[in-house]
C-alpha cells in the first residue's frame, strides 16, 4: 500500500470518529509539523490562528510533555485561558488528544465531537490510528547521493535542462531522481521536497 493510500484511509477513519473535526500534526520539528491535516470549522481555525492560541492551547502543552491519550474533560488538564469554553462555542464541546513520538519529532492529534464524550474503544482506535500515521510518515534519515545532487541543482536555481547538463545525465534521468526524492520526502512538489530536505538537513 502506498503512503498516500495509507494516509487517506487513516484520516478517513479519524474523520468518521470525529464529527466536529480534527487536527493532526505529524512529526513536529522546530515547532513546525511535517504534515498538518485539519477539518475543524473554518471559523474556529481563523479565531484560533488570529489570536495565537497555539501558545495557550492546553493540548499543545500536554502533547509536548506527555505521550498517550487524554480527554479534554480530564481534570489533570490546566486551561487558565478557558480555550475549551471558547472551542465549545464553535461546536467542539467534547474532545480528546493523542501524542506520540520523540520530542524532536512529536505527533499531536486532537479530535472533537459536539454530542458526547468519546467512548473508550473510540479513543483506542484513534490512538492506534495516530500511531500508525506517525510510523508511516517517519522522515527519511538520508537521501541517495543522486537525489541530493539533483535537489541541490534545482535549489540553486538551475532549470531541469541545465541541471541535467551539469550532472552529465539526461533530463528524463534528472526528473526521475527528483521524483524519487519527492516520494521519499512525501512532498507534493519539487519546491516542497527541497524545503523538507533542507529542514531535515539532508541537503
């Protein structure tokens, strides 16, 4: 199964269990996730972003300090800025968060309902699905020398024809190297592949 099919299937399962939406940040490094998927109501996302709530979000703080699964209603969670009350006004009345992975590449995912608390078996399914998503999107430790050379040329401003000439290969061979690098980096575009390779210090 391809990574894309695996991602699509896992996110579909999460969506069925989270009728009020979800937010999944995979492999957060240097405060930025490798991949981010959100289906919360756009009004809430705009409200959250405009006010910089990520710095006050109790689930972000919990997600970087703990691993496992927790309901938003758990009394151990501290919410001094009353974010959960605000979220409830946007239909996110009940929720849960899963966190996993090493601190240098943490995955944090939150899920919401507007009708009831998540059942224990639902939380187990969500946790297992997030763990699978985390594992299937693990960033590569290295690229091949050929992939690195190709990405460096394009990152340096060369067009495909010029880069191929510089490397002494055909343009189709260069494109094949770029495509394989994009797949390895799980990037949709060459520009995204270059940025991820730089973020992971691979080029």
